[in-house]
C-alpha cells in the first residue's frame, strides 16, 4: 500500500509543481547568467547556421542562445547586459595552420617583401641601409624575397651578397620560406663549404658549374643558419606579440604546424598570458620530436600537442612542389631556379614516410602532411591507403595546403577519413603567376578545390600559413567565395563556396580538425565563450567588401581580450 501511495498521479503532480518552483527560483538567483549579449546579429555557425539576437554567458561558457526577449527573461539584478547595437557576433576564428613561432623568429628582420616595397631598388636600398648600420661581424637577417610580387627583381648570387655585405654574415629568406640565400661570411660562420654534402630529399646548396656554392639554399639546408634567431630570450616576447596579432584579427585559437617554441614557453604564453588557445604539431625532426609527450592526452583547453607534421613536397615558387607534368619554362621560372622539364620531387623518402605514418598514427597522434602538387597528393593519399586504410579515421589526419589537390582524390579522402586545410590565398597573391608563369591556364583553373571538399563532407578549413601571408580570416573567406586574384581575374570559379561555408571553414571546421569542436568553433550552449565582434555581417555584405570589415572586440573564455 505504501508503494501505491507514493506512485499516485496526484502526488507526482504535487512533486512536479514543487521542483518546478525550485528550478524557477534558482534560475532567478544563483542560475542567472553573468553576462547577456543582446541586440546583435549573432551568427551561431551551428548545424542549422542559425542567426539569433542574444546569448547568455556564465563561468566562461555559453549557457543560452535565442531571442533578446528570451535572454532578458533569464537576467537578474547582477547580470551584466551588453548591447551589441546591431553589430555582428561570430565564434572566435580558429586558425587551422599558422606558424606563430616563425612569425616571432622572423619579426624584426629586414622586410624585403613585395607587400611593403614598391620596387627591387627600394628593397635593396632598405637592406643596404640595415647592413651599413650593423657592426662588423654581426649577422644580418632579411625576410620576404619574392620574384612573383616583385617582377623587376633579379635574384641574388653569392658574389652580389658578398659585395653588399663584405663584413657581415647575411641570410635572406624567401617569402615562401622554402628558399634562402647567404653570403660567404654566413657560409663560413656555420662551417659549410663546397665539400659539404647536400642534406638531400629536395634540400640542397646551390652550386655553379665549377661546384662552388652560389649562395642559394633549398628547404632544410638552411637549418644551421637559423640558429642565431632561435634564442628563447629573443623569441618569447615576440611570440606573445605574434599571438596578440592573431587576436587583433579575431583569432582565438591557433594551430602551430611545426617550428615551435618549447612546450613550457608555449604553455606560458597560452595559459598564463591568456592570449590564445594553442595546438602544436611538431616537425619530423629530432629537436621537435623530442617535444612529443608520452600521450596525445596531454595539456588542457589552452595548450596541447596534437600530432606530427610531415613534409612530402615543397613550394610552387621554388620548383619543389611535386608535379606529374613539368613547370612552365620562361623568364620567371628561370629566375626562380627551376630548370626546363623540372617536376619537383618528394622531400622525404618513401620508406621513412610510410614508417612514420604507421608509427605515429599507431601511437594515437594526428598527422598533418604538407602536400602541394598533384603527384605529391596522389602518392601521399595512396600511402595512407596502404599503411593505415580506414583504421585511423578517428585521428582526422590532415593534408596541408592542397594547391593542386586533384578532385578525384577527394572520394578517397572521404573513405580514409582524411581532411584538407587549404592555403587559399595562393589564389589572391600568386594566382596570376600560377596561371601565366608557373603552371599554365589549365592547371591554374584546378587549384584549391574547396567546394568539392565540402560536397564530400571533408570539413575543410582555410589558412594563411603566416608569416607567408597575413593572418586575416576575412581575407581567406573572401578569396574562397570570390576566387579572385589581386588583379581581379578568377581561378576555378566552379570551386567558389558560399559565405556560410566560408565562415564554417575558419571556425567550426577548423575546430573539428583540431578535435575541439565540442569546446569552440560555434555559438552553442555548453561551449567556451570564444567570440569575435565584427563591424559588419558577412552574410549580408558582398564578399568583395569583406576587407572593409573590422574586428571590434574579442572574448576568450568569456573574458574581453581585445577592444578596438
């Protein structure tokens, strides 16, 4: 009889009223949100791509999403209410592939880029002034040499560099970060001469007809020359400035794809300084492999080492992108040092590549493969097929850059669980040169198949590969939607994506690629309050005008980290 009494419908109704009363009381006091953001165009980037008016935040988390009326009903006297005044709120941008450490290392170097020099004469004059002001014997480093953005440039050789810097070791870094030039003093300082063997696999020292060093270096051949730039005391402050620069572009999370500061410094910059969430991939080089912890289950929401970065080929602008057909032969390719009939080559041998796939994937690490050319992408995808098959789909192994990623491979990507991150602004900055001087019109129209990746459910992301290109997510989105080069021409217009897809590529898709989609990347209940306020709504503004949109404010874990 006792059991029947407690289960009576009438008692259940009374208990229901009692607990509902308690819940409402809690919602009006202890459970009221800390902060409301109201009166906005809030692009949630959820599965339905909803646009709402207001959200509630408590304890660094998003606790409610909906209309302004619904959110105001949750407020108490202690709730801070922020009026967005009709501005656009989005999830904090997630930078899927950048190099904040390289940005730190290269910051403060002499700027030779076509972004900030009008001519080769201006560029060399700037460098000469720096050399003249540097004490004898001290290193001079310069960044940004680029025959594409500076067509009147004549590429330097060792004799020319010896002439302009007779008393200082000099190293010049290409904008692509795959080619380098040094003078005799620099070669002597690091102990490299004509008898030094090439590192191999696409990395080599340029030589003249007599076997003498001509001053050019490719890929990892530059490593000994970089040591003076790597001092932790020099890098850490610049690293924090690099993270601050990301925040100023609305980026709240960044993946560092190789060449990293030591974990202790990165953890300090991420957590203690609270600048950005950092996910690191380490290069397949001993000094970085030594950074790998015992398990992928390391770190926290602000800092973690996710996996291993492999390079399969190089850059279109050094001839090290691995192609099935030769580069064009013309004045520009000759100036870049690309011989007639050249197709590039892998920068890693097949056995090491496959062994690394098996070893690090079996240990639970995510792999990210630098692969640009069509033959590189085809060969690398087949290696994943042979070595791992579908066994590691949950790892979300990544292909980086994808300049010539054949669309026919994307079905294989879907089957194997591979996902691409596209270096989309190759189109804007170098698209005209890819079409007219490097690849030819037919291939140039096939670059960076972002739409095809979306159609196959691969959750592609977009990246800038800083410091190669500026870390501006709105610029990446604009290029992905318009497919326009800097001259206004279009490449592969059939691969243009929608504004909604473009925003997904730099938020929730990038978060998914970093195994963080349950924490960040969209404005949904339970996620971290990583938010970026924009001056205009990219869903309503023509894509050609997105460059005018400003980042007004940034919240990281519910805390204001940037205000314009």
